[in-house]
C-alpha cells in the first residue's frame, strides 16, 4: 500500500499543543512534497477520527471534523495493530500531544511494532525507570525512532543539545536552570533584581489570571513539573534516576493548604502565608541576592534537587525575564563557562515547534 | 564491497580541529558498533594517507602515520572519483576540517557524486552566493547530506536551531549576537560592565599572548570572520546575501596600520591609536552603556551589519563573560524575548564536537 516515499501520521491529542502542531504539519506537508505525509488517525480522549481503509484525513479542518465524530478511540493496543497494518510500520509516526500516563505506558507496544513516536509528553520519560528502559529497548530492537525535545523547555534545543554533548563524548558535570515558565514568571515578579516586587499571593493570583498556571496553581507550586524535567535530563546524562519523587523536591504549597478542596480556596487562603515567602526573600536580599526556583543535577555526586536557591543579581538565572526558561550545561569541554540555552519554555506554538522539528528529524531517517 | 551497515570516512585537515575530531571519531566508533565506520583517507595540504584498495586506516595513530606519509594528496576531482568508487557513494562521508576555499569550491563535485559532507569550514557557505546555490542544489539532486553546525559558534546549537525555526514555519525577524570569541574577550576586558578595563592595545596584545587571536590580530579585527558567519545565518534565514563584503562591516584596524608588513609591527604601533577606542568607550559610558562588537540581521528590512554598538549593562550581550559567544533569535513565535544560545564559540574540542554531532546526524540518515 505504501510507496517508499510516503509516511503515515497518527495524532493523539487535539488540545492547545495539538492544534498548533496540526497547523505546523499542514504547512510542512504543503512545503515538502517528499515524503508525502498522510494523516490516518486523530483522537482526543473521547473521540477518534479514522477509517478501516485508512482514508486520508485532510489536515485542514481535521480538528473540526474530529469534534463532530461519533467513534470512541480504540484501546491503545488495538490502535497499535491498526497503525502497524497500514504499511511497513517503519513508515508510521505516532504523534502524542497529550500529557497522558496511559498513552505513555503504551509506547513500548507501538515502538516494539516499529512505529516511531514524537511527543512533548513528559510522563513517558519521567515515570518509572523501568518504563524508560522499556521504551528505549523496544526502539532499539525494532529500529523505530523516539524523539521528545518538547518534554523539557518546549521548543528550546535542550534535549538535542544534551544528546549531542553525550553522544560526541563530552562529560556533562552539572546541569542547572529554571525549568518552569510559571515559576520563572512568579519569581521574576516577586523578587526582581531591581528590588521591590509584589506580594507572593498576589503574584500567584496574577499568574493564574494571565493563564500562566495550571487551573489549580498547586500543580505548579508542588515542584513536580520541574522534578519530571530534571528526571529526564538526569537520565540522559547517565544517572538512572528511579522516579521524579526519588530526590529532594521543595514544594511551595504551605502544609496547611495542601488539603484545600479547590484551587480557588487555595488562592483565597494563600495571603495568610505571605510572611514565609517574604522572609525567604529578605534573607536573600540580606546577602545581596535574589531567590529563584531552580533545578540542578550534579552528575559526579549523582545529586538531583529542585527548590529555592539564592543568586547574585548579575547571574544569568537571576537576570531572566518574563516566563523564560534558562538551562546551563556545565561540561568538561566547555569548562567554567557553561553552554546556555534560554527563551520561552512553554506555550502551544513553541511546544508544537519542538514536536514538528522532531518529526522532520524522524522523516529524514525513515523516509 | 560495502555492507549496508558500513560507512566510509575521508578526512581533509589534521590541524587543531582535525586532531580533536579524530579523537572523538575513535570514541564514537568504539561505542557504536553500527554502522561500522571505516577511515579510508586522511590528508593535510601536503600529504595524504590512502590506498588504492581502500585499506582501512586505524583511527589511533592516524595523524602520526600521516606525518610519516610520502604521498602528496590527489587533486580534489580525483579524490572525489576515488571515494565514489569504494562503495555506493551514499555510504561515504567527507569530513573537511580545513578552512580552505579550494576544498570548499569542490563541494558541489563531491555532493554531485552522492558523497555527504560535514564541516566547520565557513568558506563554503559564506563565499559567493553561486557557490551556496551549487552546494545545495548538488546535494538536493543526489540526496547527499551537507551539515556545517560548527561554521557558526563552533559546537553551539546555532545552525540547527535556526534551521528548526525556519523548517517548522516560524518567521525569524532578527538575529543578533557576539559571534567572535576574540572580539568577545577583547571587549569584555576593555569595557567590562563593572567599569575600568585595560588599554585597547594592551588587551589586543594580551589576547594574542593567550592564543585568542589569529597569528596576525588584524585577521580578527577586520571583522571578516564575523561577516562570514552573518552571511551564513542570513542565507539560512532566507536572505540571498551575495557575499560577506556586500554589507557594512566595521574594521577595527586603524587606516594607518592596514599596510603594516607584519602582525608584530601592527601590535607595536597600535598604542598610538588607543585614544580612538577610549573615545568610543567613553561615549558609551556617558549613556550608561558599554560598547560591544556585534553582528545583526534584520530580516524584514534585509539589513545585515557588523560593527560596534552600545548596550545597557543589564543586556545579555553586555553581560557576556570570557570569550563566549551569544546568539539571539527573535521570531514571531518567541515574541519579545528571544531564543538565546550562549557559550564557548571557538576551540578545537568544541568545534570538533559540532562536526562529530553532524556526522552522527548524517549516519542516522544514510546508514
């Protein structure tokens, strides 16, 4: 059924990133005649658009058509069977634009059948170490490709840079940075290098209003998102980190507010705890520093940690702006001055960009 | 002769970068059994090591064996014939670790035969626009790959990032940065953000002593090296720049010293011109700024320029350290805060790293 220059695409997830990706995919397909890209499957968690005979789904309007669809998505093992039967499975790419653990858990099944995967889904690479091993051993056995640039820093060249350092034989000694756009925004406003800054609870409320936090801001403040990203980078740097909860992660949720029944209740009660954060900020100022929420990996001592640290105002981490991420790679070759990557690390368009760039890399290898 | 999982490597250039690359290649070959990498040619401008029957050259000791060789290198068209005959040419990669215009001019011949190229050689991509077109049309016709990450910023992910931005459909509006390790070092010492700083001529002499300049420092101070890098990035961003001399480039060589017969004479007479640079520095300080030697590309207005500009002390370009490069990509998707890449942009090991990483990418596509 497939000519050697045709590649079949299946997409799971049609939210913010999914929509941006589909638009980039449409542009890509229009600009590059070869390989011919054919969309044969797209789904949300509730609905799926596909056809037993693999009728191509036009890129334009796919999301609208999906919203009108009446089919429920097949179980993931059935989806893998369906995709593997369209062509040599080596010519099929699954694009997972969800953050679903269930989909992530099924990666070894898809990869084992030779289906390549590109995804921003952090869960696949920051879950149990066993899942990580299963994913890469399935890919290595079948020859399928798996790329996940956008799982850390969205479209910023973070994963690819770390892989290049390791693959060319450099020794990464330390990775340090601000890995959360939400945390970046909060601390750049709460403790700017220029002094002053708003009240902590007010900054959190503002960040939520601007859409910079999860619906419940505690999902950002618990540090787990950063811990997941650190887990991925540590593993790529060679540390067999067991899970994102197997190293110290500082939560910024006051103990008393962990049990709030809603994000709204949490925000309402947060001002009562502003003093704690004020003290942390003042302690840093006393040293002529500012406080930031960072993650770091010390490869030699195998220490991974996430939490508040103090930085001189002239430090690149302190000088960050808006909701930017910054990631510094210290290596043997780069010496005392790290290789630094900086910029927006969240948002539909830049996240989708990482996914599309990964897809282009996979196409170069399988088409 | 070749199994499908064997790739043949030919190397031109065995200087600083060449030696580091060979060492990285040896490590790579030892770590990755597939594809099997076989070195069949290595040369300097004077000597070549190769054999009519393509006897493999062991990686270890190749440079020493080359130094004892008595053969002169073949003419480049003959080399292309020799390499194309070993195997399907699609399984041959030419690694050009020189900065030779002659070798660069021959790229279309190699690529036209299906031989892939990886190189840090700026001359190939910053010479005439016709050579640029010939290189990419030869590659596109034959399917051969051509990668040149290290032609700008050494191993920093500059070319790959720009390509990803463009290929995924982002619109690059402006590129700006410090593209020369030498210029970075000179201005970070001459006009540090902390104030003070040494005399211009003394900083140039110090940079030469530390090995940060070309043998004749005028080859850094004329701005041509930066102009070449800007030419490459502008072309990748879609501007058909004719040559590195087709846009304004500010030279820091005083007119009176252009005709000095040697770098030493130049350095001896340079102190007589310190006043000019002091005035430039003072003018910036009066505005509360520092002066830096930067290159910039304004894509919309098609303006490329290289020279001195003033920056606030808090600007990332002003805050650069040592001999680091910094490159900022302003794009539609990234908005007002650019995507920034920063770190060492020169040196044998990090330049070779870019070449080795490119080779790994090519192997993924041809093996």
